[in-house]
């Protein structure tokens, strides 16, 4: 997993390797369908990632049987196998889930840590490097102290863990001992919106990098308008290929402050160019660039400067027209002049699987 395709290309012919491009639309739709089924069994859900959620089962009777019914419905409705771990804390639930996934025949892919005897046995089996919150750096450090399992971690004194990891180490120990430290997280508004891409190859030309930055800025502005927000700051970064040791290495970023909060593609692209001009130097071959917008305010609560011209309101009808036309005709049909009019940049998805559940034209057709 995570191996570059070019290293494995030969296995397609020699070992029948099947290559599939990332299909994020399909993944997102399936994830939403799993959550919809989950809500039949639990009201309090924290969607942790596209393939993982925390369910808070306080007050529900017979939680193990309830989760087995949930897994059955997901498998029946989506043909998607899942594993479920039940425990008094989030960290222990992750441990329990690992056991359910590792031993599906014995657990039925659902495992509940409902006694101290089970918790102790699980911690003595669970490898420290797989523990939620233990990265490679901490694993190597604790391994030098003789810790190899989650149980070994819980034997360290609180003062030692606080010195090594801060308060997070103490909380992790309490979580593993069955004392819940983390409640359900409420989603917070995004603090920034970014659009970044790696180029197909290195490019030293200013015009190419500028066109990419302008495209990224326009996409950030579109996302801002979608959530009815405006930004106050625009950051641009550029970097070379750090794996090409024979080439000049360079990376830098710069942040500009808009005189008035805006979600206009014209405005954000203009200030993104100013940021690019501050950091671009000729010579290096740039492999990646990105635009990050930050310091958001709701569109209806903009505080404008008394002395600077406010172009946001002037551009608003234009942006609305562009968004409407692009939604009808297709993404990036109407662009800024600073963007490449002929080319629509997108991921190389040469081996994309059909979007059966989200596209009418890719629906499964049965002929009887």
C-alpha cells in the first residue's frame, strides 16, 4: 500500500495485478450510505474519517447485539464488510476494532471489551506501534525503555508519560485503563481552504507556475462561495522535487492580506499573483504549488475598509453567473483569462471504476 505505480507496473503482466484509479466520488457516496444505516442504530455519531466513525452507545441496551445487527444491515444493504469494536473509551474501541478485524472467525467481526480481564488481555497482545496516537517517533522512544505492547505503556508512571508526551500521554493511559477522556467531537468550521497539486514534471517557467496558481486560487474562491464565506488572507507556496538531489532545491511561501474580505475569484487570483511574485525565483524546476485561503468571515458579516475600494460587491454578479454556468455546462467551462482556457486540469484517472451509485449514465444495466 502506498507504493508508486511505476515500481509495480510490470506486475500487471507477470502477476495479473489489477490497477484502479482513486474514485473519491464513489468512496464519499458509499461512506454517506454507511452513516445513514448507522443512524438507525445510534443517534450520537462522530464521523472520524471516510471509513471510520465513533458511536456513543450510552443508554442503549445490549450494545453488542445492536452492533451485530448494524453490521448485518451494512453488509446486506451495501455488500460492504465492516468490523466493530466496543469499549468504554475511544482508544480502547480502536483496540477492540483491531481485534474484531484480526480475528473475524472468532469474533464475527464484532468484539466488545466489557470486562477488565478482556481489557488486560487485549492490551498485553496489542503492539505499541499500532496504538492510536503512537507514531514512529514515540514508538522508537518507548521501545528503548522496554515497552513493546499497549500494556507496557500503561505501566509507566504518569509523571514519566507527562514528561515524554505531555498531557496527551496521561490521557492515553487513562483511556487504555477504561477511563474515557474524549467525548463526541462537534465538527468545527474550516479554518482554511487549500488547493494544491503536484505537477506532471518539473517546470521552471514563470508563466506555467502562474497559471497553476491562478487556477488554484479560483478553485479556493469557488469553495468559499459554496460555503458563503469570504477570506482575509491568501497564502501561496511553491516547492521543487525533494527527491531530485541533482537539481536545485528551493521552497518558499508568502501570505498577503486582502484590504477587504472577499470570495471573488478575480480578487483572490490577483493577490495570489502578488504572493507568487514575492517568492518565485528563476532557475529551479518547481514540482508543486498551492494556494491556501484563511481567516474566514461569513459573507453577510464583512467589515470593509473605509479607504480601500471594495471589489467584492462589484464582482458578486459576475461570480454568480460563472458559478451558474459552470454548474450547468461542467466544471471550469468558464474561466479567468489568467487560467489555461484550452486545458481542464484534473487527476489522471485512466483506470477509474464506474460510479454506479452517483451517475445515472454509469448505472448497472441488466439485460434479461
